[in-house]
C-alpha cells in the first residue's frame, strides 16, 4: 500500500505519510472498539461467575453499555483538585493511553500484517511498555493526595519487579527462536513439537516459562489478584482517585489496551501467534488473523476468570512472588535453555 501511495502524485514523502497514517488508524480504531467490547465481556464474565446478569439494558443483550458509559464520561465535567499540579495532572492519563497504543506498532496480526516489522521488535515492545509506569507515577504525584501517591509508589515497585522476570522469560524465547523479530518468533514455532504442534508452549522446557509469563503479565497490568495499585479497601481508587471525566476514561482505555497487548504477547511468544494449534494443511484455510484473535480471546477469558475467582494478594506476597520465586526460576531457565541449545543445536 505504501508503494502505491508513493507512486501517485503525492510523491515518496507525502505518500509514505498518508499510507502510514491510514495503517495506524486501521490498528488504533479497531483497538478502541475492541477495548469497549472487552470491557463489556469482562463484566459479563464476572457476572456469570457470580450468578448475576451483568449489563443487559442498553442495547441488545447490553452490548451498547460500554458506549453509554463512554458517552457519560465525555459529558461530565473535568474536575482538577485545587492543590494538584495542573499540567502534570492532565498529562498523566495521556501518557498512559499513548504508550498503550504505540506498542501495537510491532504486533504481527498475520504473516506480513504488521505496521513495523523491525528486527528488534521485542526490545521495542519491552522498552515502550515500560514507559506506562510514568503515567501512573505522575498521576499519583500530581494529584497531591496521599492515597494516589501511595498507589503510584506501589505501581512503580510492582511493575519494575515483574518486568525483571518477564525480561528473563523473553530471553529464553529469543534464544530458542534466534531472533528479536516477533514475526520470526511466530514462524519458529511452526511444527515445533513432535513435528506437528505449533507453539513453544507445547515444549516441556518452555512451558514453565509460559506459565511464569502469564502470571507476570497479570502483575504487569495490575490485574487481579495483583491489583494492589487500586485496592479500594486501602487506597480508594488508587492513582485514579482524583480523576474524572475523560481523564479517568483514558486510564481505563490504556489499562484494557495493555491487557489485550499481554494476551496478544502470550499468543505470539508461546502459542503460535497467527498459526493454527496443529500444523495440518486444512487448518491453514482459516485466515491467520482469526487464529490470532481467537487466542487473544482465550487468554482474555483466563484474565477475567482469575479476576472473578482469585482473592487479592497482600503486597508482601506480591513482592515475594516476583523476587524470590519468579526471578530465580526465570534465571535458572535461561541457563537450562541456553545449555540445551548449546548441546543440541550448536554441538558444543
């Protein structure tokens, strides 16, 4: 598409700009729609597990409830506390929302269906997603209130702690795929186990890392049972306490976009991305993007299931899990995976 726009009267520079803008909108707009619908799905899953109905009034089966909520926050007044740092207070939700969007630039939805197919896609993703904690820290500090500030400190410690173990998990995957490119990592999983199972998760040596990554993803996105940043029994709504209207909505959009991102990463890194579960020719008749979305929805159901059923951790339990359990396990697994590859692949 970029080449077509560049070959028209627009020329190389303007053609590239227009085509890139269109591609960005083709990712961002459906993502926003998906966020609205998964908020509805989240509430429906929680309700079903608690034997309740959930949203069922606005639109058929309550499908328009998220859009009604969005309209409501758009029409509300934005209230800024008099003692808050006005500039930073308004900047924080924008940072959170923007960072949640830019990481999708390197996510491959199918073979060749990626905005930026860069060789260091995994490093870009890790670096960009790490910036999300700045929005939380700034919002807690700029609110000039003790509960948001405590929440921001918790968020900083929590995200840094679990990014360490996530980093070592990613090293194991990179060693096996021999690439930082996300598309290459997906293709490396084709017929990976027994010659017909697609996915590193089916590999007994990498399956424990898939479990560690899934749990760490819950902590990284501050989802239950690791939602200590907004434990309402202790911190009201945490770093979002002083926010209202669209600034509050941007935090929610950013949070759910990050949840979708972690579901997508679980699918890409361990479960074959756009590949079908089994390397069988008839299954490839189904478009890869359908397989990819199906895996995202499965992982999102797991996220919601855990939130509806698992009680919240104490903060000391959260930190102990990250530093005393996941970090040593992920470190040991890097040695195991690299040693196995040296013996089998490189003949050392």
